[in-house]
């Protein structure tokens, strides 16, 4: 063990720990969940400290040796080399000060070690005076959440969704001509083409990606530079723009400084909105996963219109059973994301006067939602969606017995007569064509044309022709 002293007195720390007294006090004060911030958030903190050091150096506030040492140490932190030295529990001070100081202390100790100093001595580099220069936890921590969320969505979630969209689009092309029974309210409805079904899923994912791109624009607006209460105390006027430009340069993202630091410090509305978009993605993915489960139900006593890849035995007692386990995993992940969104929303309510006091909660839930959903989508695509096979014969058999085909006759014979045909077909177990033919409601040629299921999957090009020219 080693001893360090801070403004509150002496603290005992593990000898090999790169954190300092303030981090150690947080460890002793908040032994709550054992959950800590992940590598993406620590990476974001490191990137911010690099950008801040570069900006302070350019403005003459950090000398060359100290700036170089801080930048090198922060680069190691952002690269994930020292993640084990960020042990503070997620449930801590609502501003995230403990985690910001954790980063300041680790970077200061690494910098001093480079300069020949001793860990814990904080000479010549001090955690507050140098690593935290021109900053405050109250602007660094929300900036880190924005930055980490942007990186995670851009590098993990959007690529996973793009791959899923491509897979679904491929199925839409492959099965474009397969006609199946459509369903509303879980009841038979008019025919659809399997290509239309997969195309609809692909469009849903495409809209999800568009929503995420829009919310990224707001997340790329950073509150860095507001310092304690949003007034920018103790930092040069040019610091925010310089530091944020360095962040843009290092990440390839187009970050900008908030127009109003009072709003930037006190309000976390952008995070609430971002969480809402992640939740929306989870809802949409659940719809797709559930549809695939339904269409794959069976294989004999269900719909059986598609077959999903077999990935593991489905039962400990029923041999040969194949369950849609990957789809179920995605659905459970989505449910967790929806629950996490509630926590983020509650966190947004923690804005009081000039600061939000629930930022660690918001960071933890938002970032986990992004990571987990991205991973679940990737696995769902690779282990389930790519291997889907359509049972063409089963689709044909179910379609032949579809009673809603009678809808195509209604414009010619009337709704009431069509309903009578449907009821007779259901009572007798016959098809709509068989009953309509027996009742001679229309000539045979018209019946075969009107009751062609493929024809029903698109608007009738003849309907309404010439009406625009009529008085």
C-alpha cells in the first residue's frame, strides 16, 4: 500500500494503482454495483484530455515537456492500455467528478513517470492544475458521453444495421416472386410477395439508420468549455473551439461547440433524444425478429413459411427441436434497451439549475444500449437472417386456402355477395375459386384473372384510367 494526501487528509491506496486519492475515496464511498464504465467511455475521456492538452499548449498554458507527457499518457488511456485503472462505480457523484478525477490522476501519474517523477507525487504534472486545465467535470463528463455515444453508434451500431439491411434487401430480390398469405390481426389477409415482406424490413432498417444519423448531428455539438456552471470560468475564450477542433481531427467526426454553454452544461436533452432513437431501433428490430419467429413456427403445426438456421439443440427433453433462439436473444436485448431508455429519461429529469446530477446513470445506460444492440443485431444477421430459406410449397398451399382472396371479386359482384362466397368456402372447406365457379358469379376467364394471387400484390393498372380527363 502507499499513502497519498489530498485536501481532506491521508488515504491508503494499492501500491500499483495509477489512480490517486480522490479516486480511492470514490471507491470507498460507492461500493454499490461493481459496474464500471467501459472502454468506449474511457477512450472518450482520453481523447478529450489529449485535445485539451493540445489546446492549452497552443495557447501557452502548458509548457512543452508537460504537454507532451500529458498527451502521450492520454493517448495510452484512449487506446485502452489502462482500463483496469478506472475502477469507480457507475453509481457515484451525479456530475461524474469521480471518474473525471480518475482520468486526471491516471494521466498525471503516467505523465510524471515518463518525466522521471514518482507515482502519487504529482510533480511536475498535477491532475487538477495540468490535466484538468481549462476544464471542469461539469463540461468534460457530458462531452465524454456525447463523444462516446457518437463513436459507438458510428463504429458499431450503424455498421451492424447496414449489414442487416443488405441481407434483407438480398432476400427481397431472391424471393420477389414468391407469393404468400398476408396477415393482419394474426388472421389471413390479402396476398403479399415474400420479396415485399423482406423489402419492408429493409426499409424499416434504412429509416432507423436515418434517424440515428440525425441524432448524431446533435450529439456532435459538445458542451466542452462551460466549466463549473456554464460560464466558462478559468478557461481562455478560445479554448473550446481549439479543443473541439482537435477532437474532430483525431476522430474524423465533425464536432462543434455548443452555442450556449448554460444549456450545454445543465440540459441533457440530446442524450434523452439519442436514447429514444436507440429505443426506436430496438422496437423495430423486435417487430422483424418476431415476424421471423412466427413465419418459421412449426415446422408442421405452425406456419412453416420459412426455415431458420439451426444453431443449437432447442430442448433438454424434446429431441430434434429447433428454436429461434437468436431472434429471442435480440428481442430480450431490445427489451433491456427499452428499459434502459426509461432510466436515461429519468436521468434527464435530474437537471437542476446549472447541472444535471444523474449523468453517470445516463452514460451507463445509453452506451450499454448501443453496445448491446449493435452486438445483438450483428449476431442476428450472421446466425439467423443470412440463413433464412423460404418454403415455397408451404406458401403456395396456405395461399390456395386463403379466404380473403374473395376481396378481388367484391368490386365486380359486391361486398355482400363476396361475403357469402367466403362464408360458404369456410363452411365447406373449399377454396374461393371453387365456390365462385360453382355459383357462376363471373365467367371462368374473369375468375381466374381476378383470383390470381400475384395480381393482388400490386395496384390494378387499369383501375381509374382516364378518370382524370373526365368532368
